[in-house]
C-alpha cells in the first residue's frame, strides 16, 4: 500500500514552499489593507493552488522532475510528473522564510561548492545534500552560465546519481541555432521520458503551449501599459510574475493570474493611478531584484515613489508558438521561446543585443534611471554594466546605479545597504 | 629548495614562456592570429598560413585598466589578459579567434571588440572569428561543432583571401601530431620514477610551444628532448604532485609548489597534458578538417563540457596511478565556476583512492603567495612518503 506521507517527503522543500506561500498569503490578506500588493494576493493564492495540487501528485507517487528555469515549465507537461524548478525553490524560499535558505548555502560551501557560484542552485543543492529532495530525474539546458554547467553536475555525480538530462543550447542566435536547439529539446524530452518511464505526449503538450501563448499575449498587454506615466503596475508584480512563470506556467492558474492582473492594470491606466501614490522616478532593473528580500519592491513604491518598470524576468516576449503546423514547427517555436527568455538571450548572445535592448527600452518606457544589480554569480553580466552605463549616458542621458549583490543571500549586500544606496542615488535624480 | 640539475635553466626556448612578445613574432612573415582556447583548431590556422598564438596574460600582474570594464567577480587571469591588451600588449595580432570557452573569456573578447580594437589611435583592422561550442559531447552536437569549424574555415579564407586545401590541412596535421608526440616524450621523462624535468619547466615548454611557429617549436622540442635524455635524473625525495584546475601561465605558482618540496610530475591543465595526450587520426581518403574537429571535440574535455565529468575523473585516476602521484593539488582562480565545481567533485570522489588532496583558490597575480605557501607546505608535510 502506498504510504502517502512517506511519498510526500520526497520533496520537503517544495512542501515548505507551499506552506510558506500559504501562510504569507494569509497574513497579507488578514493584516494588510485591501488595496495593497494585489499582484501578491492574486499570485500567491494561485501559486499555492498549483503547489498544493502538485503535493498531492507527489503523495500519489508521480515522478519528481527537477528542472532549470531556462526550460519553460509548461514543456514538462508532456509527462505526468511534478516539475520542480531548482532555482525557483531556492529563491522563493530565500524570499519567504525568515532566515532564507542560508543554512543550505553554507552547507554546500562547506562541502566545497565555490562561494562565487549561484545561490539559486546552491540552495537546491544543499537541500539535496541534506536528503530533503528525492528527484527521479533532472533536466537542464547548458545555459545561461558556467555556474549552471558546473553546479548541475553535482546532482548526477557523487552520491546523488540523479539521472541528468542535458539539453545543449548554442551560444549564438539565428535560425540554425533555433533548429539545433529545437532538436535538442525534442530529444531531451524523449530521453527524460525514458528515465521516468513515460512516453512524452506531445499532443497533450500542445494544449498547454496554447494556454501559455494566451498568457504571453496578456503579459505583452501589461507590458505595453507599463509605458504609460505613471506606470500602472506595482513593483511587487515583478517578482510575483517571475514566480508564476516559474511555478505555474502551463496551468489555468497562470492564465487567471494575468487576466486578473491585466484588469487591475487597465483600471489604473484609465484613471492614471499609480500604486503607492505619486510616481517620482521610473527605474528599469536590467538584472534581478533582491530575491533574498522582495520587500524592497514595496519599500521603493511606498517610501521613494520609485517604480520598477521591469526586471530581467519581465521583458522580451517571444512570438506565440505555432501548434497548428507539424511537431517540428512547434519545437522550433519552443526553442525560440526558451532562447528568448531575457536572461538566457542576454547570456547566449553578444553585448550589442543587451545594450540595444536596454537603450531602446529606456526610451520607450521613459525611464529616469537604471539600477543594475550586479550578481557575484553571473559572470556573463559582470562585464556589461560599465559599457551599458556609457551607452545610457550617451544615448539616453540617464544614469545607472550599480550595486554588487547576491540575489539570494542578503549577507553579501544587505537590504539596508540597498535602501541607503538607492536613497542616495535618488537624491541626485530629484 | 631546488631539486633539479638546471639543465634547462635560461634555455632561450623556455624563456619565451615568461613574456608575451618573443623574437619569432617579430621575425614571422606570417600573419599572427591570437586564439583562445584549445577548442579552436590550431591546425586550421596553420593551414591558412597563419601563425597561431595562444592568448594569455603572462607577465602582467595588473588589472587596473580591465577593472574599469570587468567587475571584481571576474577571473583575475582574464582581467590581466584584457589589461594587457588595453595597454597594447596584443597590438601585434593580425586576427583573433575566440569561442565560448567560459563566461569570463567570451565577454573579455567582446571587450576586445569594444575597447581594444576600437581604442583611440589604434588603426589596424583585425579580423575576428567566433565559434560557438557545444557544452556536451554527443554525436549530434559534434555535427554542430563540425559545422562551426567549416564556417570558420570559410571565414578565414574570406578574411585573408586564401584557399585552404586538404593537402595544407594534412601537412599541418602531420606537423602538429609530431609536436604532440614530442611533448608526450618529454612528459614521459617527467613522470618517470626519477624525473628529468620539473613541472615548472614542463609548463614553460608547453607555454612556449603555443607561442612560436610549430616548425620552430618542433625543432626546439627535439633539441630539448636530446638535452633531457642526456641529463641525469634527479634523485630526491620530493613529493610527486598532480596539479589540476584553472589555467596556469604565471610560472611563480608552479615554482612555489616545487620550491615547497614537491615535483609536479603530471597535471590536468589547459597548457598541460590535455593538449598533447592524443593525436589526430588521419583517416585515409577522409576529410582532414573532420579529423581535426573530431580530435578537438572528443578528446579529454575541460570542465566546460557539462556531461563529461566522469571521464575527467577517470583520466585523473589513471594518471594518478601511471605517474605514481603522492598527492593531488586542486586549484582554481577565484570566480572560476567551472573548475571550482569540478574540483569540488574531485575532492570527494578521489578520496576512494586514499590519496592526499588539497583544494585551494588563488589569484592569478600571486599576491597571496604567503597564504598559498603556508597551505601548500602544510599539505606536503602531511603526505607520507
């Protein structure tokens, strides 16, 4: 007889995440005024729905597949499995647990994982080392960074021996690259299916992809509305939207989230309303927000009247994936989408694309400044800020603040340091 | 503490490893193409009548200029290389070929585009070539790699207005195979019970070998081999160390290890064994560019290849036994994620061999020499021999 409780223990951090989202959501609903952080209220509830449903599937014994965030989650809906985003679990637990996931970072550092690698993986690695995860398989593209390529080998090596399916992504963009990567995705999914004992159902996958095509349209509508002054989104939308893409893409809940949030955005747009009062400064964060404490987003809205128009998870939307033609065409669209995820795109292409994107968006979105959070782990992005700053100064006439940080660990650059530095920067703008 | 009779001390060929410029660059009637890294086909450059020069940072401990563009989380070796280029250290290049070896180097070469070749007063037109390497070793990905090499060949022909014929490629393959054979022969003298060459000297030879025309290098290697064969073996009690990890082109580092009471009898480094352990298999009637590509792609990999850790581990284990290694020194330049993660796994996996292991981080400039010396000496002391 299946012992559901035991099976549930195969993904303890995922259960922790489900619990902490549920609790935080409840606190937010019960304590905060009704009009605060709607993106969080809607998003947390919907994410929790999906996580709870997945916990049920885990307790029924469905295979658990860990995946890297650069593989859109809905692609794994060709299986009956529970997909768990390694980076998502690390960073959303970092955001929501009182002490983050520092314990697991430290555990991995002690085990020999270099201090300069990405905490988004380090967290999940530490949890695996601590036997909190029991993955049936892991699937990972070879992008966007060395930290990914280096760290994921941990799961398949040494004591873990978790079957690792690697999908090779070319570090150059163009039709040849997309076709190659399309094939890699297809073969990767077939291979993953062999590992978990299932045939990928690509017909079933189509419906999920179509749903995400709808989501993309809604996201694009919201994105267009952000061009308005004042911006009709609240800053918290950025980490929550990243979360929905990571945790609930391919579910009806994701569609509901963006439908509901688009309505809120439209209402604000029509009334020229801005969340948190007056919008004094419009900022673009070409990299990430502080996942170790996302309350910074709300603080910027309330205390500094600074909008975060978008971060690296919330711009650049690929074309809808064609599901009406043949499978090859669908995989080509999947490849383009996967390689078009901003962090992936900017890492696997040359500087020019990133700088051109930033300059163009700075103009289109009437940005007053950029805030470049420079991660210790992202070596791809560590050589860009100075050149980007020059380009923004020369071509747009706006300044950029650079802050070194670890996106998932506040011990490197604390929330207070962020607040102080941004406050001082803002004084130079007003 | 010096353990070797200094048969190669001040040898002009080994001296080449101590700086970037060398007399052969000035004398060369061929265009010089800088390349990075070993996944690019030297044989192809040679067949294109170019002089392939391996990009490095030797002799430059500073990173001040590079630090303007690259943050402190970037590898100090890469920053030193860029710094050198920004100072004009690579102005002799007539071409530059790069690939996505690692995040640091790929971005560094983009900065070459933006800031080195575009700097004020620099007028030379330097053709640039980029090859996108796969991160896995599979037949399907080999096809991608091979196509990249075919494209690179076409781009070289166009840029330098030449035609690269199969005969040229075969000729280059023969020259380079001979070069690898000579390096292997030298390596055999290094791993024997009483070595005839130190690890520092072997590294110097390997670096110099990548900095001069291969015809010259082959003559020099033959000369050195003759010297070594005629020289006495060194009979001492130095600990036999295998050096593994990030690129080493600063000779102070291996010298520090050897001066602490060790001999680096083997290695797993960019400039080391990985480069010469195997030859190109020329298949009769086959496509020589395919033969070149096959060797580069399928040979023992560096940690950038994400699915090949197991083979790297096996290589280490075999070499530890073959070279009768007493201890393994794993090292990485700070911020090198690839070697850092590979070393992390090696450190645990090699324990089954019951061999002493140390895993250290360092900076390219050796500014932390005293710290390193303390750790290395302590490590060597704990090795029972």
